């Protein structure tokens, strides 16, 4: 192959990757879903602003994020039971994170156990994105929110209230969808090969991202783990690669947006309105172009983490917050790409498949004996 052919092949490769990177997809979701999600998630923040308890409202909004797990298929009982299950998981994982925070040595083991449960159950029950992303994020944030032991139950109660409101909104919205749209059957559940193996790989790299962030003494180490989980969810290596580029580029722009928004010195009502707007933008864009959605995801998570902590936020802290978020994201993306390479490596997966087959064989033996 001569030089001109090499250049032409390289040009085709670059053009193909750019096409995937820049493609804006057609949304497959109802147009009113982003509006319902934005109302359900931001309403607790407005309530908190009304009572002068913004941090409490933001904690409740974490629980309300389970509205994003509302199935758009199946009967009404299936949809509501699924939403209630995610709501219970959100409250449980948030509480475990707060408890582990009191004993720092337990942070990593508890997070690893939570992450594995979220990943393996989400894959077994074929939950579509975001699956357990926000449950994992809530658990990770809880590990590092400065909260005394006496406040664990009230904080968990706020998350449960937010989840309860989301379930109520999900009920109303499901009734509307069932009355106006044809009902599709829910997915069937059966064990798929490599479910345990892939869950172990994902959990290992997500936990490794958190461990490295802790060792580097990053201010918000949880975001490295969340970024890693977002990247490693890709089914194909190209998906992982494109998601990583989207996340890095979107985060770079989003950090600039977050810095600008923090400089506004928003009141409580201003923060609530900003969260409503950002959630609406994210849910309208996330299945069309992930990179553009990340531009709004970055300031959203910064607002949730900083205003939700209850600590005073002063302008001198802004540069440090922005720098830490960028470093967390870069670390998480690198770990996610490494996990994706391992997940798609046949050689490295073979030992895990042996362990999985052994576990399944033991499970079948016990079931027959029982």
C-alpha cells in the first residue's frame, strides 16, 4: 500500500469517527418526558428554597431522580413496582453511604458492594440507561457529605420523601401514557452469559477509580467513580471511546458554564430555577447527543454537591471546585477506558468466565438439593 492509499485510509477513518462523534440522534422518548422529569426532580428544591432549607431540598431531589428509571413499557403494576424498587435502592444506598462515612475505612468496601449490586441487578433485569447511575451517584456523594451521626436518619428521610414524590409523579405520568399510547411488553428476564464477569470488571474499575482518587486526596473523589461508571457502560469499544470524548469535551465546556453560573451569586430561588432549567436541558438532549448533555450535567452535579452539602459557598472556592471536577472527570474517563479494554479482551475475561461458570454450577446444585 503506497503513501497516498495510507493517507486516504486514515482520512476515511478520521471522517468516520468524526461522523460518530458529531451525530445528533433522533429522540425515541416521548417529548413530554423531560418536562415531567424536570418537575419531579426540581420540585423538592423549590420546596427547600421556600422553607429556607436549600440543602434539604437538594437531598430530596436526589431521591426524586428515580423518576428517570420509569419504564415506558409494560403494564401499570410493572412500571410502578420497578420505580418503587429503584426508590428503595436509592434510599438504602444513600443510607449505607452515610453510615460508612462515619468509619472512613468502610468507605471503599461499602461502595464496592453497592456498585456490584447495582451493576449485576441492573444487567440481569435489563434496565435501560440511566439504570443505577443516580443510585450509585447518591451513594458515592453520601460517602463524602460532612454529616454528623445524628443527621443520618433525617437525611435518609429526605431522600425517601423525594423518591415518594417521584413515584407519585410516575404513577400519574404512567396513567397518561397508558391512556394515550400503545403498550409494549416488558423485557423478559433470563440469565445472560458473562453477567457476573462483566459486573465484576465494571465494579473493579469503578472502585479502583475511587481508590485512586482517595489516594490522590482529591476533594470530590466520588465523581471519578461516577465518571468511570458512565464511560464503562458502553456496549462496544467504539461506544466507550465516543462517550469518553463526549464526556471530556462536554466537561471542559460545562466547567466554563459552571464557573460562570457560580459567579452569579444565586439566591435559593435562583439555584432552584437553575436546577430546573439544567435538568430540562439534560433530559431533552441526553439521547440525542451525549456530549451536549454533559455541558449541562457538569454544572448540575457541581450545584448538587456544593449547595447540597449545606456548607457556605464563597467565591474564593470556585477555582478549586472547577479544577477538582476536571481532574476527577479525566481520572474517571481514563479508568473507564481501561475497564472497557479489559471487558472486550477475550484473554483477560477467560479466568472470570471460569469463576462465573463455577458459581452457576454450585447454584444449580443447591437449587436441585433444595
